[in-house]
C-alpha cells in the first residue's frame, strides 16, 4: 500500500515540495561489538514526536491526544479496511429489527492494573459515559439509546429506540467508547476526571513530563498479539523546523500526522535514501463555511459567486505544492456514500463577476462593489494557531479584492475561534470535515444541532428542515439503497445551496527512517498504528 501511495505522491510533485518525518540512529559499535550477538544491537524502542503534550487521556472526554488513547485503550469492536472485527467483544448479534445489540465479551482480558475486563466492567464504562450524555449527543446513538445491561459477566446488551446503521462505527471510535479500568473512575464517574489512564491496550503509560515527553511501554499482559516495539518515547517539539532537525540528527524516528509537516519539508526527502515518505488517501476536506443568516450571504447567487471566485487549483499548487489536491465537493468520493455526481463550481473570475452583477452588486469607484449604498464587505475567521489558514486567508483576500469584494481576515486562538464558530459569530469561517471513521454520518448528524458552525450557518436555508429530516432518515434507514438515495439528496442540496467552499482534500503524512517498517495509515486518521511497526534489525 505504501508503494502505491508513494507512486501517486511522486506524480503530484512536479510542481513543488512536501513534508518530513522521523529517523533514529543505532548507536555506533566497535569491531568487537559488530561480531557479538545481533540481539545486542536490536532496536525495540521507537522515538516519536508530537507538537503538544499528551494532555488529559480520559477516553470518555475529548481533550487528550488520540494516538495515545488508541494504544492505551480498547473498544468493543475495531474498524478495519475489511469491515468490523471483534475487539473486547469477541462476537455480537443484532436483533431482526436492528434495535438490540448483544455482545459476547472476550474472556481472559484484564486491564493493565489486573482488573478483569468483563461485561460488568464494560457496563461501568457505559454508565459513566451515559452520565455525561450531553457531551456525546453529536453521536446519534446517544440520542437513540434506551438502555444498557450486563445479564451476566460474559454478555453486554445495548438497546436502541430505532435501528441505527452507524452503531458499530461509533462503538469503534476510540472516544468516547474506549474502556478504562473502573478503578480509575471517581465514584463510578469519569465526567469530572479520572485517577489514572489504565486500559487493556497494547501499551501502558509509564512516565510523562508535561510539555516535554511521555513514555509508553509494552503491556506484557496484553490479550492480543504482542507488538514488537517494546517502548515508545514521545517527545514534545512544537516547532516544525526543530522537529526536522531532530529527525536529521537521529533524535527521533517517526513524524506522523496531517498537521505535523509542511509541504516544503516533505519535498526535501522524496529521493532520500535515509527516509521514507508516505501519504494516505484523502482523510478530510479543508473548507470555508458561509453563514446564510448574513444579509449578504443569504443570497445564494452571492454564495455561488464566491465558489467560482475561489481558485482551488492555485491553493493546492501554490500553498500545498500539490500535496493536498483541489476539492470539488464537501466530501471526497472515497468517503462511503459520497461518490455522488455533482457539478463542480469551476474557477472563473468572469462568471463570479457576472453573478455579483446579477445579484445587484455594482463596482464602485474605489474598486469595492456596492448595493443599495452598502459595501460588499465580508469577514473571514480563522484559527490563528494555523499558519496554513492565515496563508489561505491572505491569498483569498487578494483574489477577492480583484472582483470588488473586501474580505477582512481575522485570526483568533483555537478555543475562541471554535466558540465563535459554534455560536455563529462569523460571516465566513474555516473548518474541516471530521474524517474517517466519523464521516459522513457523524458530521452530517451534527449539522442538526449547534455542535460546530454548520448548524448556525445553515439557518438561512429555505430547505434546512428538509435537509435535517433527510439526515435523520439516513441514520435510521435499514435499506441500503434508500440510504444511498438519501445521502445523494442531502449532499446535492448542500452543494447546490453553496453553503461550503471546498478548498483541498487533506491527507495523512508520514516521514520516517528507512529502518522502521510496518508504517501505514489506518481507518481512523487520528490513530498511529505503533503496534504494527518494527525495526529492520
């Protein structure tokens, strides 16, 4: 798979550069050491890097780093390229009406503190999750939940009010449905924090220093196949260039993640004999959300004019060097149910100008369009922690000005940016799709409530109620053909309503020493599959 990805990557590199990732050095050995047993030089420690600390690894909340949670904890089921596989649940049955899921819990599994992970421990986890239900209602399963029970220590049951096709997908998401040792709970609760990060996964957290490093060691009592890497040291290096220097010096072995490297960095290593570069299929879509309750953007003609005014090709090539391909639709065609025939909004300054004229926006003497004495001014909100969003904002500001659109760009730190987005305090705002395994079902479901900016942005749509109902029907449909038709309806409406300006399709990236093998991309874009990696000793 990696070779296929690299071939695609090389063909996209004719216009520029790309990103970087890790290395590790075997300590120098003397001639006498060289003839000693190989085991003395075998490598079993991986040095990884992240731009921030591991943070709170409570799997029932959303603050921690998901790569860390995914190696500490397990879920009932696993999501693989071939479908669902048993994890803590060895097998399961679904009632004929699709409302009752009965799981047979795997025998002999213990948390790394020695606590048995049976149906009662699973029930304790679900009770803790349900206690904090309001935090999880972006998952439709929580809205349909009737109850959970453990009839015996080997059986766990979930009952829903309606059939729900994404049920197993949501149960396979590392949060909030990963299982933590009941001993870590506070009086049976996790909503206010936990007393430790004890799971059943292939690794245990043995040490960490905030903003410096974290150490994970192999769980010798792991129920599954033991990983070859015995120790993972994660260093915190916020700066991109410093990470690259650490890679070059042999301080780290692996850089992994869609936001860990820039395009310039990767381009340096495409032909390297020391490092491997790998790119995944599209994971999510970088886009701009248009607030239809804004007086100017309430006009669909203006929204469509902005679509035609946005040069996605230039953003892809000029900012990402072709690493992120231009996006024509809200979801990539590779996302389940999203291979829908939609006519792209092709870039055309002439078409955009004509549509603005049609909407009554006439070019003023100062180069800014006017209508009824009002200037065509819009505000674009971006995350100030993202250099990329700032760069794209400045590019669009310059491009839109040529068409008589005054675009004011404003960056805010991440939490403030998210709060304003959720509250609908924006004209235009950057966002991304949620990525696998959450797309498209979870991100669409969240459009029906103020989870992110989608709900507020869509309030000005005449067909908002109809779109919401179709999304609800999607989630509870038991007919595959009907479900696909409903997806096509929703995606077509959102596309024709021009609420979203797709920019580029993001992909996951890896750069690593050639000694490291087994590096690949999983079905969850936030997971780093450490357990499949090993060094070629």
